[in-house]
C-alpha cells in the first residue's frame, strides 16, 4: 500500500533565478537531487543572469 503525503509535507527548494520556493513533483521523483530550477523558463534564464553580471 502506498502512503500518500500531504502537499505541505513535500520537500521544497529555492530557485536560484527567481528566488521563489518550489515543491517536489512526481515527474522529478528520480532526479530531485539534480533539480535546481522551478521551471523551464528559469532554467533558460540562468544564462541571461550570468551574461548581465559579466557585462557590468
């Protein structure tokens, strides 16, 4: 029997791009340790933030 967790009991991380918390998702169950960004948009924007800092 599978035990279900409450949403409030799921692990969370902070996205380094937008600085918002995001919660574990089932699609990340096999790679949660490798997940760094809350969304595809933030993953793409990570490079933009580096370029902006370098140009200053």
